[in-house]
C-alpha cells in the first residue's frame, strides 16, 4: 500500500551545537523509510497562515514569536532559541498536520513526518513546542467544515496538556491521552479521557490497557477524524520516557490504533511526536516502523470492510 507522507526539508532547522532536541531525526526518518522499502507518495505543505495560529494561541504570544521578542523565560520554557528558521519550521509543521488530515479524510490515513507539538498552551510554548499543530490544524478543519467532530488520540509518553487545555469545553473536539503518570508535565491538564500509567509498564500490559480504553472512547464520542500523536518515547530505551515498550510493542500499538479507527470508518492523520535518545538513527527507525505499521493496518482492515463501513477513499488507496 502506498503511504501518503507529508514532508518538507525545512522540518530540519538549525539549533546550537550539542542541543538536546533531536532535530536530525526528521531528516533521518526519510532515510529509514527508504531502508524499509516503504512505498510512499510525498506531499509538500504550505506554512500555516498567522490567522490560523491566532485563532488558537493568544495574539500577544503569537506576535512575540513572529517578531522575535519572546522573553528569556518564554524561550526557556520552550527549550530552544526561537529563531526565524524555527518559526518557519513551526508554521510548516502546522501546515503539514493540516494537509495530512485533509488527505486522511479522503483516503483513510496519512502521516505528517513531524508535528505532535502537544505541550504548547494557549498563552505560550513549552517542552520543545512553540505552537500546537494538532490544535491549530484541528480547529481549522472544524472551522472549514471539513469534519464535524474530531478526536486527538495522544500516545506520547508525556501528557498532551496543551491540546487538552486548548480544546477544553468544546463539543466538537475531544482529547485522549495515555501517558506515564510521573512524567512531564508536572502540572497535568484535564483531557476528555486521561489514562495515567505506572513507570516501567511493558508491552503486554500497555496493549491490554489500550485495548480496554481506546475502543470505548471512540464509541462514546464517534469522531469524524482522529489526529494521532504517535510519539515513540514510551520505548524502554528513550531517555525522556518512563515506560518500557519494545520496538515490536510500539508497532503493535500503532497497528491497533489504525485498525480500531478504520473498523469504525474513522480516518487517521498521524504526527511524529516524541522520541529521544543518543542513537538518532534508532529513534528515526522507530518512527519509520510506526508509519509503516499504520499503513499496513489500514490495508489489512480495508480488505475486510465493505460498503459504508470503510473510510472514504480506501477503495482507491487499496487498489
């Protein structure tokens, strides 16, 4: 099956030497997909308009980002210098999540090769997140009437606090976060559904909890689209994670998410999310395997589905 990938070379932007943010993984991901012989069709996003961002984040904060006048404390919370190149990258990532969602609505699944910036709150960035691409893209899709309802399913090891805060109180967007209870952020927000996990949880227990929680969540809210934050930082070797999933466990997780959604006729647009470690090639390969697993899962479900139960466009995608 051909995978619809949204990618831009400017997803990689300069950072100070030795910085801890794994910027190079966004380029290494494409190399890893080639190593896996993944069949993909690349799509190039446009930068998100400023008006989209101001519809979600406070205009004063947006102005400070665009004008380069963030305070030292604001940049400290974000975790890296907010240069003009980083602002352009952030706008492209938002555009990428939006484009992946539009493609997914037509074909059943698409992947943005960046994104998942779930810590950015309405009034500021945090945790390597300047703007919240999930919330901005989701809000824009809702405003345009491309979907009537959506869900953000967040399986990063860290809670999707910014997304939960931004969508709190809306009746057309719901949030699901399954994360390590004792990990960042210290002050959690309230998602529509939070599933807090104990340290060191491994594959079997994790997948059992997911199997209990996700189908019930989807059946309760029946979203027209899922934006999936597919962070690989629940991996046992991740330096910022507190869970103990294996490579195979992550792939099984991602297959389950797409199979569960596709069986209900819900398209999925995935974002990369977190993944941190000294071996950047290994991290990039985890992300690549995640994307391939999701595409394979859609193909598997498509073979079983008939008529209106199938996501729109999957007949064309599977051909």
